[in-house]
C-alpha cells in the first residue's frame, strides 16, 4: 500500500474569502479526531485548488503584497500560539485536578470544552495563516485509565527480563495484604510452577501507594508463551520469552506519557509482533501527581504484561522535593524495578542485560545519576563494557534520556556534560547505536565520534516522540553545528523498531503513527561494528521512497 505523502503545495497568493470554506472544513476534520489527518489532507488539497483558481492568473504576486501577507500571517500565528499555550497549560491543569479528585467534575468538563474550543480556533488560524504548510496535530488530552475491580485484583502488570532465563512480574494491588505469588505454565489454566517475591509501598504527601509486587519466575524456555496469574486472584495473562538467538525484534520508544497520542502509539506497536520494548525515559508524566503513575500502569498493561519492557529514567521520573524531604525517583524505583543487581550496578538508574543468548548487550545509562570521572556509574560502565566479548556479542546498544547529539531547538546542550564524560568509553567499545529521548521528535544521525562523522562510532537516534501531553518539539536548527551529521529529522509522533537480522546486519525503521496505516517513514540498514568490515551504514531510505 503506498505511503501517504506530506502535503507540500506550491506557494500561491492567498485569497482569504475564497479559502474560508475549505479551511473551515479542514479545521472541522482536525477537531473530529479519528480520520482527521487524512481528511484534512483531502480538504487541504481542495484548498490548494481554490488558491490556484483565485490567483492573479500568472502565479505571481508583487513584493508589497508579499510583505503584507507575510505580516498578516505572522500576526495570526502569534495570536494562534497564545491561544494554543493557554489551552494546553490552564485547561490541562484543570482537567488533571478534576481527574484526580481535587476539583469538581463540572470544572474538569468545562476545562476540557474550553481546551477543545481554543485548540479549534488555534487550528483554524494556523490553517488560514499557513495554508501552504503541513499543519500538525495539537497535543492531546490525557487518557486516564480507571480501576473498577476489587482492591485485591492485580493491576498495572508489567514484565522485565532478569538474567539469562528469568522474568520479573510486577503489579499493584490496592489491598496490601494480597500475596506476592505468580503461578505459571505453558498451557492455559494449567499452572505447573509458582514463585514468591515481595512487595514495597511508598508515600508521597497524602498519597499512599498500593502494594507494588515483584516476583521473579523461571528458569523459562526461550521463545515460549507462558500463561500466568498474579496474586492467586487475577485474570490469566500471557507472556512470550525472548528468543535464544537472532533474529530479534526490539521496539524503541521514549517520552510516552498517557494521551490519545500515546494510545495511538501503543496501538501501532501492538499491531505488529516484537520480542522486547526498550524505553529511554519519561514514562508516565505523573510529575508528582501519583495517581497518574497508576493510570499509566493500567494503560500500558496490555502490552507491558505480554513482552518485557526495559526502561531507564528520564527527568519526569525524578519528582524530587528536597525541601519537604522527598528523594528523587521514589515512585519510579518502586514501580519499575530493573535488573541492576544482576548486572553489578548499585542503582536502579543504570544497568545492562543480554538478550538473544548474548548476541546483543543492552546498556541502560542514567542521564540523572552522576556520570563524571570518579562516579559510581562511570566506574560501573567501564566494568560492564570490559566484560563484553564482541566475538560472542556482535550487537552493543546503549540507551539514555538526554541526547548527546541534537539539532532540535528543544533541550539544546543538556546531554553535553554526559557526552564529554562517557563518549570515549562507548567509542572504544564500538557501541553500534545510542538511543535517546527527551526531545519530542525523531532524529537520526550518521555514525559519530566527538562531533565528527566516524564509521567506527555509534549511530545516534533520538526517539522521544511517544505521545506525551507536552506535544512535539517542532523546530530543528538548520545552522546547528551538528546539522551536517543529522540524516533525518521529523517532529511527529511514532515509534522505532530495530530488527537484528543476524550477527552482521540489522535494520532500523521509524514508524510515524499519525497515518491511518503503520507507515515506515525512515529506514536504514546497519552493519555491526564487531564485523571485520567496520563499515558505515550501507543504505538508507526515507521520505516518499518508502
Ligand atoms: Fe525528558
């Protein structure tokens, strides 16, 4: 099926009266949701035709008119941006308060209505002013997932790989007296084994968490579906263990949040099979509102209970309030326990693991743990990389939150200190790819070392476009010092997949999720840096080639 193409009509003189009908129709499509993007494209195509008909006949416009139009466009865009900001800050705050029981339902509904109205007006003004440019969807409201079952019923189930052949099952019960037990087996309803773990709780102001259970099951066979039940009371769930060898399919997504865009991303991820999900930080966007951690856990459970979700922390996980004594990452560490002890790390904020029988080694770094010379994290990273035998492990991947290379206007320079402290270690270890998040857009660089293209350095990919409520980082800097190293940039929501085919070849694809189809927007084949050839990525395709 051919991929939809971006609308990029030629610049023609505007006629505001003539375009009004088509613009209003396109705006209505934007507000209607669902098939809005494609509908909008169709109406925008109609808009282009109208523009062509009302032009001055020779397709030209004089300089005075151009200046006038540019000035009007600028003014309209300025007002639209103000409306946009007002809708997304104040109304979201009101909706959150209502959803968390700190405001009235009526106030929440009013906030939602105002937000839709303001965004509709903003979209209309954007369309009027920038009819010849692609119009992106605004940030989306939260999707809050309720728990309507008894307090002892397990919820927020997610799994993570532990060691060579074990899996940690994590879940929450509002009832703190329920057992931390997982029963499991290879056939439905026939549990041939069980394991017992523990649970933790935490407090944050007036919020008291439920019991957060962690149970490690195994040994498990590779590439095998297991049926399991948590706490002797939950629904039966299924998981599939990763393969013991290549090929291996990894999903990578950052800055996920819990909006309609998140739901769209999750639907696209779930639409095609994979072995494991890697998340380089910024999960729930709870931002101190602890019930949002619970809502996020319920939102991702259908996927996170079926395949291992391996995560590292972002800035939105910190939630530190030093004045009142709240240490950073309390909720994150309690809820998303990762296999740091098994990889010799003293902190849940950085760790590593093998997958596919050791064919790939994944290092999860902590952008918000100390990383300088002499720090625990740096010493651990040196030890961890020294233990990787590239003859046995042809693929070496690193994930972290704040990108080291970034030409987007957002978060400029925030990863620079960590890059300066650790880049040489990754380069000497011949890391194949470094994934990061934080910037809400997609960007792929060539192989780099120390700000120069280098075929023996990692490929850098920013994939912070999961769909959170802060919206997209729209502006890429064409005159940035790293611009010549940046191969592909786009500010759209989506997710990525790394399919490691064999010991030497892998293919990375980026899937933009605001199309009706699971469209591959960017694709690149890469060769393992453990390969004797040590060559740069072979071929890449993107844009309308795909
Ligand atoms: Fe972030």
